[in-house]
C-alpha cells in the first residue's frame, strides 16, 4: 500500500478545521480521522519534520533547532544540513525493502539525500540555480524544463513589502505543487513526502494582519484575507493530488507545529547582564547581535541565543574553555536558573508563564551539545531576543526582521486510509506517532528504534 504525506509547514488547526470552505480538507476528514498533533520541544521546523520522519525526539537526533553548538567552545552555532540527521528515516527503512521514495522539501534537505528514489532539497538550499539540489542530479533538468528556475524558498521573506511577499509565496507554491503532481504521476514511488514551506512564510508575514488578538492587528487592513486565501489555495492543490492517487493510498495531511500570535520579545541576554550572570567588557551603544558582543568569559556564568525559543548555556568549569560554574554545583545552579527564568514577568509585571525545560527530562537521549535549558517565553507568545543594547527587556518587534507570529505546540493531522479503524476526531496524537501509524497501515513492521506508537494498533 502506498503512502502519501502532504506536509503543510506551520498549519494552524483552528484554521484547517474551522474554515468550512476547505472542502478537500473536509473530504479527507470525513473519510478518516483528524485532530490536534502535539509537536516536539521545541516546535521548530528543524528538527520537527525529521522527528516526524524518524520517530525520534530532538535529543535523540542531537539537533535542537536550525543552529546548534558544535562543541563546548564559545565560537557560536553551526547551521544544520541533511548530514546532521544520522538516524534512519522512513524512506531509509523502505529503501532496505526495495521500495522507492520521493521526498520533496523535507527539511533539512540539503545536500539532497541519497535515497532509493528521488529527493529534492528544502529551503536550506543556498541557491537552486547554482547548487545541485536533487538526487539523482538529472532530475534538476526535468524540473527546470517543467517550471523554469525552481524556488526552494522566498529569499528575504522577513519584509514589510507585503505585496511583493504575497506574490512571491504564491508563485513559489505554484511551481512546487506543479512539480509534486509531475512526480506523483510520472515517477515510481511507494512513499511520497512533500512539505509546503509557503504556509509558514504566509503565517510569519501576515499573521498580524489576520489575528484580531495580535497587538499589531488593524481592522479592515488590506492583507486581512491573505492567510485564508492561502489555505483555500492549498485546499485546491490537495484536491488535485487526490484526483491522482488511487483509493488504496494511505493519505496524510500534516503540520509540524501550529501558529500563534507574538505578543513581544524578551531580551534574555540583556536580562542576564542585569542579573550579573553575563558580563561584557564593553556594553554596546546600539542593538548588537550576541556574536558581536565583547564577552568577558572569565566572569560570565550564563548566555543565551535568540529565536522562537531560548537556548540557555552555562559556562561550566572543565567543560567550557573558561568555565566558572563548578561541576559539583551544576544541577543546583540549573535548578535555580530554571526557577528564575520561569518567574519572569511581562512588560506590565504579569507572570509570563514561561516553560523551562531540562533536556534530560524531556528527551529519551541527549546527544551532541544540548542547551543547558530550553525556554519557551510566555509559552511561545513571546520570542527570545538574543541581541543586546535595547535598554529594556521587553520588545514589541523581532530583532532579526519583521515577524508576525511564533510557533504553537500543537499542529494538525488528517489521516485517511481504506483499512484504518479510526474515524472522526482523534485526541492524544503526537508527532512521533506519525511514522509508526503510517507503517502499520501500509503493512510494514514498525522498527524498534521508533519512539512513537501506532495510533491504529489499539483500535484493531
């Protein structure tokens, strides 16, 4: 039995399930089961899609976001690529059985994966025009003949030029879905997996125009309907794919996480400086990225990186080059910092209700160099601001460019298969359950390394 996964990066369940105009979403919901899908911590595109594809948590993959410490020095963070994921994914298991897979835009997907089938790079591809982004390499020629230059992303999507952004996202998506239909109809496959990154870009660009609870929302603004328009566009594309697939195909429409408004940003390093935990040789006169700060490592105990969530690092004796926290005090210090970060307040003095995690408490394994603490400020209604020089802790704008939303812990799924015993709304599904469920429905043995469970096993 074939498996077709249509990934909608950042799809918000309240829109996917709440807009009755999405008739193809409804068709699949009526045929099968659907519901909220709890993401991993942190709920970030990288590593979430590969957590789904491997059924391994971020700690077991050793990948905690787009950027990770590559060692215990102070040299900054390394960027993830496809080689960063060492755990076998579903297409690797199926390849061992002689089955063919087509994987399109599943991040991190550059360099393109050498699989039994076809792989096409994701938005991390530096330049699709000059880089080889397909496996086999000759597939690039077929794609170019079909759509011209293939867009893997919208460069510069963090912009205030909303007209340009909308046009670029829709144009990218049109080309990508045309390639998807071509591959589905013209190539041999047993497993197909595509991720539409355009929805994520639409959310980050236009959520403040759509969500009436957003601090920047203005009623009747010109871009209020861009997000619903894109969902309708995706619904149309899903409908066209359904016309291609045979009735025995297992079909999954799924997101890696959801979307929610941003109420602001918390300048975590600015706060650490005030608390005497991060010491600079010279305080910047204007907002400055952490990498450009002159840090006094001999006096610094804690520093953090910005982003949708905070990665908090400790300067530990005999671990970091100039560590000053005694190893014997590590756990007590970590408990103290967890409490202090969890007690932070917003700009009006109200509790932020942040979530603070120790990696060892939430992951089955902790590989490579993990953050000492992971922080979801305001349960991700606030993002982490890593730069210093703002003169305050609470900001209304992102420090790396315009951004209208953050990620939400719960995404969505719709699963339809002719042999599935599940129907109607399903509760309690987790991202790591996806692959065991799909393999179970398609008649494959579930590898023992997978951490999730088959959702259909209990219903058989």
